[in-house]
């Protein structure tokens, strides 16, 4: 089989590897049919990642089940499934607590798409081995488009977690979204669907702002901090100065979720944060724990994640097209008719 490998700044290529096989009763092999880039992939492709190349890339995909072990009962060959970006057993105390990105049964940070917890391969591969299939694989609900939901492995479900629980606790809250890619757009869509009182989306990209406006958000190319302006802020830029902007715009006891991968250092307004009592969460997402709820919202028809998809491209174009700058390209093959 082939897997796509990042080899250097704006460069990827196919690499041949042996086909993965089901070697244990709880394992599976899947074939991605709609795979897309995470927002952080653009930073990796630009040469800002934390791991030296070469390594297999890709960690967002809807896949078709090819083979399963005897102990796997929740999916069958031929099923379409969401493959979470991280590897988790579903049985350890952390997984049972919903901390699925910190599973104790695998090396710390075990994931697809980067060798920072073992070499698990990437989801831009012809075939993918899933070690804990019953715990990891989530069936795609009938009627959902695999292209629209290709990002449910990470960015879409992450966006749900960034905003949905907070709007449940603070109905009608004002929301600030400071972003550069798909995560912020998904947040705008979900926030509108769940009754946010106001959504302001800040992004220098006019195409992104136009999409956010379609989701009902007000938009701006840039803003100064808005004192006591928002109950909830979401930062998804990877820029510490933009995170500081979001923090300075919160009401007292407001909450800020940072989904940016901050590869570069910077300073936060810690004294101001102390004086206003804001909460900041910066974290990799325990996505497997809430993929089902995120998919449930999509299946209800209240959101439209497909609007964020910027391009639908053939699987064979991955080596040439992936390094190009697209917001959310989805690479497809063998899609169900």
C-alpha cells in the first residue's frame, strides 16, 4: 500500500509500506474514502511542525471498514466510520473518564499523522491499521455526507467541544472567534445553531469572513481588545498575540478556549487574567469522547459543515495538491453512490 509522507517544506510523496493486517481480535483495517487536512497541517507543511521529516501525514478521515477481528462487534466490513485522530483503548481509567487523547495503554501522544507517540501511520494512506477498533471507530450516521464530515476525526468535533458545552452553561452568550482556518468557521456554525446571542468572527482572510457571514456571524479583519465584550472566546490561530486579544476581550469569569498549536513562544496578559478571573484552556482534544454528540448535531440538520469544504479532489492528486494552500480540501475515492 501507499502512505503519503511529508518530506520537507511544501513537499510530500507516496511511500510504499506493507499492507496492514488484523493481527488481534480487537483490531481492524480501514480504507479512507474522504480525508482532509487539519488546520495544523498547513503549519506542518509550511515547515513549522515539531517533528523532523520524513513522516506519514493525515489524521482526519471517514473510512470504509475492510477487515475486523473476531472481538469487534460495533462495525462490519463495508461500514463507513469516523477514525479519531488519536489512538485510545477505551478501557483504561483515562479513556473511561473521557480523556481519550491521554490513553494509558499507548505511548503518550499516540496519534495518526505525526510520529510523536509511536509510528501509527497517517490517514492519507491507502489502508490504515486501527488497534482498538471497537473503542475507536464511530459509525457514520446514515444520511451524512462523508465529504462534509471528513473532519469529524478532529476539527469538526473539536469545534463542537470548544463551544457547545459552554453555550449549554451560558445560554445566549456572546462569542468571539479569532481564527485562521476551518475550526473557527465550524465554531460559527455551531454557535449559531445552539443559540449564541452574538458571534464576532475575526480573520484577515476575506473568503473566510464571507463564509462566517453565511453562518450568521459579524466579521472583522482585525480588532482591538473589546473590554468586557464576550462571555466566550475561541482562538484558533496559533499566534500568542491573537490569544492575548481573545483573553483581553472577555467579561470577568469568562472562558477562552485555545485550539491553536502554538509552536512559537509569546507572552500572555497574566495579571489582567488574574484580575478578571478568566479561564483559559489550551489542549489537544479528547475527540473520541464527543464524536457521537458532534455527529448527532450534524445529523439533526441544524448545521452545515459541508460549506467549509473548499475543494473536493481525487485521491491520486494528493502529492501535487496537498502542499497548495486550501482552507479545507477533501481528497476522495470509492465514495458510496
